[in-house]
């Protein structure tokens, strides 16, 4: 094998390795930027801990506030997750029926020391969430 052929083979291998590495980095970056969507069953199961509060009042339980705080941090970096979670919450509230107190729904983030940066209501337009 001539030195030129060997050099070309080495350059070709390096080029392939660099191309594969670049493609892997690009795919990783695109998947991180993609629209991750939170599981509705997870949102609803976690927030069932808040059902007593939004129906009967008092103070939200520790498990309720933990669920609210966890949901906040889980969705903090993804608008699509916040919107998906909003739809899940609206569905959950609808399933709980007319016994849900809208003022408690609105107060829940504040009562759990979570600042969403927007108001929450039973009739929130999920598409308007920043």
C-alpha cells in the first residue's frame, strides 16, 4: 500500500468519525429542543392530592403542594409541557365537577408558594400560557 493511499484512508476515517460525531451532537441538540410532552396521567395522579383542597377548602396538604411544586419545576423549561399540563388539569377539574371552588383553584399556586407568572382559573385558555 502506498503512503498516499494510507493517508487518504486515514483522512477518510477521520472524516467519517467527525461526521458521525457531528450528526450525533446535532440529533442530541434537536431532541433536547423538541417538544417534550408531559404525561397527562402523571399530572392528574399527582394533583389528585389537591382535590380535597379545591373542593372543601382549608389549607392545601403537604403532598398537594409538593405535587404543585414538582409540576412547576417539571414544566419550567418547556412551554409545550406547560400547555399540555394545563389541558390535563382542566380535564381533571372537569371530572371533579361543579363542587370545585374556582377561587381555590386560582389560589392554589400562591398557597403552595409557587409563582407561575400567570393567573390560573378553571376556564384558562391553555394556549395563552407563556
